[in-house]
C-alpha cells in the first residue's frame, strides 16, 4: 500500500528483475480502478500492507 501514489501517478516496483527498483507511471484508467478498489477495501474492512490480498490473506 505504500508503494504507490495516486497524486503523482506513480507505482514503485521493488525487487523486480535484477533486484532493481523501477517507477511505473499510472494512466487515468488505472487510477480510477485503484480508487474503486481502495474504497471497496475500506468497505470490507480489509487491512493489509498489500494492495491485493488473497482469500488466505
């Protein structure tokens, strides 16, 4: 949850290929989808350090 910023439209990918950190820029469609998912997470009381969690948490 701490590796993206909707205001600056950036997502930080750490430990990627070659253990390099990369910045990915987000477009409007992705920003809107993330905002919808974050709201849904709050409504379902999902608390995790990860943006997407499995049924096993």
